C-alpha cells in the first residue's frame, strides 16, 4: 500500500511538471529564466535547482573534517580523524537533465544520481518558481564481512528522492524548500529504514562573487512510516557558510552538525544534535568544463 | 607553473573578425538596466584576467603568454560593438570561448555595454 502511494505521488509530480513545461514552452521566447538563482548545483551538502548548460561536466570535491570540540589541540577538527570525503562527477546530458556518480569515504559508498529541473523560474514571473527532482541510489562498498551473517547484495543499497522548489526573490536572495524520502535496505540498530525530511536552504549575496549560505534539513518523526520503538529520531542538520564563485568554480566553506555527505546518510544517520561541540568545518568545491 | 614577465609577453596580433560580427548590431545598446548585469558577468568571468578596472592586470594575467590590452585604451574603445562581441564571446588562443558560459544574447550585450563604461 505504502509503495503504491509513493509510486502514485511520483507519477503525479512528473505528469504535473510535464503539463506546466508544455504550457510555458511558447512563452519562453519572451520570458527567459532568471539569471543564476544559485552559482552551483550544490548548496553546502544539498542540491539546488540549478543545472548547467548541456554538455557541462562538473567535478565536485566535498569534505567534512572532524568536530571542533577539541579546539586548537587538533586545529578545530581540521587534523582530527574521521573526516568524510566525497568525489563526484556529473554531466548534463540534455537541457535541465543531469546524471552523476560519486564515491564517498564513509562505507566506501558509490552513488549514482540524477537531477531534472522541470521548471525554471522566469524573469517576468510567468513561472514564479523553480521545481526540480533529484534522486540517487547508493551502494555500500564495504567488505561483506562488515555486514551480518545473512548477507545479501541488496543489503548494500540505499536510496534518496527529493522534490526541490526554489525562488530567486531578488539579485541577492534565493531560497529553496523541499521534501525528501530516504530509504536504507539495511540499518544499524537504533536507525530507521525510511525517513521523510523537509529541507530549507538559501543564499544571501553580499558581493558579485560572495554569498552567505545556509541549509537546514529536518527529518520528520512519522510513526506510521517506520514505527520502530524506543528509537531516537535523527537530529536535524544545520549548516551555514560562505560561497565564492568564479567563472568555472564555486567554493563553499561552512560549518554543520552532520558528518554525512550523501543525503540519505545525513537524514537517516545523523545523531549529532545542534550543539557547538558537534559542529564540523566542511567545504564543497566544484569545477566546470564545457564541451 | 611558469610566470611570464611583462617584458616577455607578446601582443596578440590583429584579430580576424568574420564579416557577420563586424556588421553585428548591439540591440541592447541603450538599455541602462543591463549595466548591473554586465558588471556582474564581468566580475564573474573576466575580472581574474582583465583586472577590476579592465587594465589587463588581474591575478591570472601573470601566467598568460599574451599581453592583455586595456579596455580603457582608445584603440579598444574605437572598435565596433560587433568586433568586441567576437573578441569577448568567441575568443581565440588564450582568450576562452564564452558561448556556453554566457549563453543568453542579452547577457552578452550587457557585458559589452559594461566594457564600454571602462573608459
């Protein structure tokens, strides 16, 4: 039943998007998409509605250091053990459609992802919002001895699906919200298989190349979805930082309380509450090539 | 990385501009509202080589083999908008092509309008 509801929801979102896209097709000539609602497809450890022009290759380096709790003894986490790193490549295969692959240090996870920006906000508000779908399937690449005795290959899989809605309110302010569904086939004790989360993030541009950026992910405690008893709901992920963008690069440095780098890890496995000691420094760097 | 000293740099030589661009008209010439867009695009895409005032003294200019002529020179400003469009958007050698990075024609002219203000 639950599976059917999700299938139906996705079909509705796709169908709704296609109709709107067709309706705006004829008006695009006079009402162009807004300029750069965000500088990159990444906003800290989340996605934006931005997809670069067709045949653009994006290389992303994402890094989260250790927590700052030990102060100068490990240079506020920069020299701490337990850093997490993701290297990712994505390619824009068609207008507003992107596919990608990434490898994350934690659990040697390989993720295959895709993003489709169904709607772009236009300058004269013919389309007032941007709408994007993002999803990934990730494979836990650890040795099978790390799993339990009844190991099956499907135990390695997790997935994530997200609907993102965004609006550029002015040259300086762009905001996004969204809802996501995360699923792990196999979880550790105390974690949930499925989680729905809400997302809110944005940027405030303070110079032609610089922006203050923030992100907030809130995993929802929905008993009917995953009624595990005596489990603590995962903690929200709060991050804030600064972005510098150039013609081919976006550099984002930030602090946040989740060590995950793929979205389902952030939503399902984050048990670090929002507390200064739990914050860690991180960065995301993207490099673009046009073909 | 090798740095070329100013005295080692060579001028780029005359541009071969196709007739299509020589006769190209700037359809957004009088649109003052685009100056802000032009400045934003210049800062993002051009400033690192051409410098904040277009004098060819940006931080990346040091590693170029070719000298970067200043935008405030009479020689540069005497060129037609179409010629500057070709030089800025199509490019050659060390001057990259910006057709994909600045895909919208309105944005391209906004940039050229901004270059005109760097006198």
